[in-house]
C-alpha cells in the first residue's frame, strides 16, 4: 500500500513539474493533429509558433489567417496551434473539425490537458513564441489582434 501511495505522489509531482518550453524541439513531446485527424509535426525551420487557448483567440487567428491566402504561415516560417482540450469531443467532431477543414492554412490541434502548463497564456489572447536560428526561445508575447505581428 505504501508503494502505491509513493508512486501516486511521485506521479503527481512529475505531472505538476512540467518543463516550460525553452526550445523548438520541446514541442516533440506533444502530439498534434490537423483538421483531418492526421498527425502533424513542428517543422524544424519554424521561427514563430502562434497558439490559441480559447474560442475567442481562435476566432481572431482563424479570421486573420484565412484572409492571408494559402502558404502565408509557411512563408513566415510559422505554425498555428489550437488547444482544443476544453472543447467537448462531439462539438469537435460535428462542428469544429469540418469548419477547420475549410481553412486555407494548417491548424495544429492539441487535445490534451498540459499545454497550458508549459506555455504561458492570457485569456482571450494569442500567445506568440519566437525562436532564434538555433531554435531557442527568445520571446513570448500576447496578442488580441494579429495586425501588430506582421
């Protein structure tokens, strides 16, 4: 019984001590899918990672990015991640994914609970992570509008 309790305490401690993102390769620990449920991986030449943690920030990003045309994110060496773990699965399947399949950009969907533990965020804001040529995190900013990023 004591072994089980110690294991549980160790497991909880490990889960709560998640390492914050400090370099691009830290994203390798996460599983991402696109809107078509295909696994996607963060390209090694990525310089910026834009992340939404809620519906409002996703609406801001998807509206802006859809107006930019195909290839906009790739041209800017950028990816866009949508954290959808709070979204009920039936809503994701019935409404969100079909809508996202019509986007003219790839959205990296994340459906687990710990992304917000390793990446800072503000409610109703997008988080922008910027990486240098050595893939090290150099800047974190929060945006309620994307006009100031580009």
